């Protein structure tokens, strides 16, 4: 059975194009991890969220030119912006109390949650091969990031909250993009997430920003790549596939992250890491080819 069973060849090509675009999203996310981690001592985390989304707003402003802006698209985009801010805020809070490996693994559980959230909110049943692909890829994530054994701590619980919010975000984004122009939905998200970052930062942390080369480089690259470019690709192309397939593709992020760690930091993987990377790729291909 091919991917196009039950859908036209044109729809199948659109899904494959969307999968490639979403792989680009994971590439941008993975490339930014080391930069964010290195800059946290020089810029407070919630303030960093506000800055990165504000700069993304400035860069993507031209997208709104000539686009009709129905009120519903703005309202749905604003609601998605609240969810998006919640995802970033809970993840960065969790990183204060847990390891990077645990954070990566727990965040990846979002992909397991998405099919159930999609079914609960929209009544869509995922394909069996997609679910099998998700489970295989999740096993690969476990081997690749090697989360520490033992009891969960509060950082892991915060990160689990991030995964749950992102699962809801992926499903809600799918509906909003099918009802309104992606440019409006995207821009409303960026604006709301940026405003929340600036508004909440003084309430939960002592805002600080050191204008060093390290901090400015991280802000520039993360704002342009992991925020503006990544969210542009996700908002433009996710509606061409399903939320569950999108979540499965996002599991490629730790594979890219491992590659960047090797190229930039000369970090190598143990044998289980290579097996894990292979399982992630295999799970994605299983869903794509069957």
C-alpha cells in the first residue's frame, strides 16, 4: 500500500512537500539548542522568549501585505500564541531542574500525545502505520538522548506540561490554518508570544541582558532561524499533512541535534545513539512509505 492510497497523487505530493518543510523546522530547532543554552547566563529565559518573538515579528511583517485579515483568523492566532508561549515557558522552566537528555525525551512524548489529542478534539483516527512509526521513533529518541534513570523531578513534570501543550498546539494549529490565511495566524502568534514574554518576565524572574557577542549572536540566529523561519515553514505547510504525521516528523530533531553536536562540539555518540537515530529515521520512513 502506498501513501497515496485513498488520496490523489497531487495530495500525496503535497504531503511529502509538507514533510520536507517540517524537517526543515526540526533542522532550525536543533541548530539553535547550543546557542540558547550558552546564552542563558547572559539573558534571562522569559525575556529571551519576548525578544526572539519580537524580532521575528519585525522580520515577518511583510507577510501581511495584501492579505485579508478576517477577525476569526486573528482570534485563533492569538489563542495559539498563548499556547506557544506556554510551551516555551514550561520547557525553559523544566530545564532549570532536569537534564538536557531528560528534557529532550520528555518533550518528544508530544508525538505520542498528538494522535489522542487529535482524536479527542477532532475525531480523526490516525493510520495504524503512523502510530507504529511514532512508537518506533520514540524508542529511538530514548536510545539517542539516553535520559537518566530514576524518579521524575519537578523539571520533568514542567517539561511534560510543555509536551502536552505542544500536542494541543499542533492540533489547534491544523484547524486554524485550514480556516484562515497562514500569514495572519502566524503573525498573531508571534505578536502574542512576544508580548507575553515581555509582560511576564518581570513577574517570574529578574530580567537581565548582557550585550555580549555571545548573547547577541544567539538572539539573532535563534530569532531568525528557530523562530521566524521555523514557524513560517510550520504555519505554511502543516495544513498539507495531518497533525500526527507532523508530530512524527518533528521526532527527527534529536537526530539533527546530535549531528550539530558532532560538528560544533565534537561530541560523538555511543552505539546506542546510532541505533536510536536509525530507529527514528526508520519510524518516519515507515509512515511515509506504507
